[in-house]
C-alpha cells in the first residue's frame, strides 16, 4: 500500500470542549477553516494533543466523524486509535476506515507494555486487519507511551507482517537523526517528524512533513524555518526556530500542558479547557501567557491581532 506522500505541516488537532468538559464539536469547521487558511496540509485526530486517551470510545468516534467530515477534500486526515484494549483499538480503526479517514495511526498499549519489536508488531496486526484498505502509521512517542523499541527493527518487521504499514509518526526529538537509517530499512515508506522543538533538525534531516501541536496556531513560524532552509539561509532558519522555542517555553512555563489548548484562544478560537488528569489553566496563568506572547512579539510573528483579555 502506498503512503499518503505528505508534505508541509500536519496539525495535531485539539478536541474542543465546553466549560463542563463535554465535547463541543460545533466549532470543528471553524478550526478546519483556520488550519486550511494557514497552509496546513493534514490533521492528526485524537492523538496526544487531542486528548485521545482521555476520551471515551464513543467520544473518540464522534470526534473522528466530525473532523473527517469537515476536512474531506481539503486536508488529509489521520485518526489515532491507540488504546489499552487492542479489541477497542481495532474497532476504532474499523470505524475510521468506514467514515473515510485517509490514514489510521496507533500508539502501543500503555498499561501492559510490549517488550520486543515482534510483540509490538503482533499487537498492531488486529488494528491493521480492521482497516485493511487504509494506510497505517505507527505512532512512536516513547516519552508518553513508555515503549522505546528500535524503530529500524520495528520498520523491518512491520513491512513484512503488516500489509498496510506505510510509515511512522516519529515523536522522539532526541533521535530524529535516525531518518537516514529508517529510509534505508524502509525505502518508499513515509516518516513524519513529530517534535516541534526540533523542527529545524527535522527539515535538515530530510523529513518532508511533520506533525505537531503548535502548528495549530504558529504555522507561519515553521513555514519561515522551512523556507529559510530551502533557500540556504541557515541563520534565518535558526532565528525562526529560536522563536518557536521561545513560544513553547512561555507556553509550558505559564500553563503547562494545558497551554496546547489555551493557545487556540490566542488565535480567536476558544476550544475550552483540557480534561483531567491534565491540570486546567487558571485565568491568571492564561493572562500571564498572553502577556509573555505580546512581549516577545508572537502575535506579529503569526500575523494575528492580540485577542485582548483571554478568559
């Protein structure tokens, strides 16, 4: 099966909620419009940024349906179906295929962890079989999944065992240098960089596409990085990557992980709070983040007006 042949930025989308923490999917079309207008080429649904592991299976199906429907014919769609139950994961994969998702992706199980590449591939097989006509991308995110196996060995085994295996969403910024080795093991496969902090390294290593949280609201910054690399201006590329790092530092320094959702308010789309166990940001924390963004010039960097007093 052929990969999707992605290029550019894929946004790991948030799951919008209301003040009670219930789904608020009515604003998904607005989110998709915003992403498309910023040159985003695809969306990654119900991943880490999308709080997929904090949603019920019913909610995950609803989120996938609305996002896939809104993005149809506009942005490529990846639906993340990783679950502690492989049966549930397979059911989510079958649902993703049925609603027309362009690709299925999955983390490994997180409670009972696999200990070898062979075990991992065998665990992924039911997911692949449930969506037999849809490209599959493994989601390699060891700092959250707790599974850090050899990606080259995994690729080699997956090519032999998983008919729809098309590549890896590679969210391990510390080992992005593995791309040449991955491409040697899996020629023709697609490897998507998954570390916003290391985007410049990703481009320099040869990744054609990247999946990230901050692409939802800061795509112009990363576009500048890529454009500078392509024109041979590494000083300019480093400048814009440093600005991305300054933004990320302010986000996590004020609002922690909830900042990944709070930032949507800064571009005028209120996606509500995060769901516990992530700690929701207070109004004081949000105000502090906005003040830091204004001070560094972030709103100008991304072509936005300051949203005034975010809630």
